[in-house]
C-alpha cells in the first residue's frame, strides 16, 4: 500500500466540529465520495478509500443525491456473477 500524507491545517479540522476520532474517517469518506462524483474513482475504489463496503458506500451516495455511475462493463460483470450471461 502506498502511503500518502495529507496535511490539513488544525483550524480547518477544528472547524469541522467533529470529535477528534471522527475527523480522519470523515475526511476519507468525503474524499471518496467527491472523487467518485467527479468520475475520478470507481465505486469500488471510492468505497475502499472511504473504508466502507460497496453497499454502505452506495447508501452514502444515495443519501447525498450522488448519481451512481454504472458502466456497461459493470453490468456485464454483474450479469455474469448472477449467472445470467
């Protein structure tokens, strides 16, 4: 795994008004959702970055009104997994 250090100014994290232990996971969630919404990450990679299952990540997308991208390739994979292709 490649480690990436992101420095967030203390006044920014304090402005989040979150308990300290929630700041890191929340920032990863927000980053995963944002990059997915911009079509820079797939659902699986966005979920992985956010530390969530794909199902829970999809729920977060829905709760925020972010449209799920569903490619022909994903449809083919899902149909094959379901034994329909």
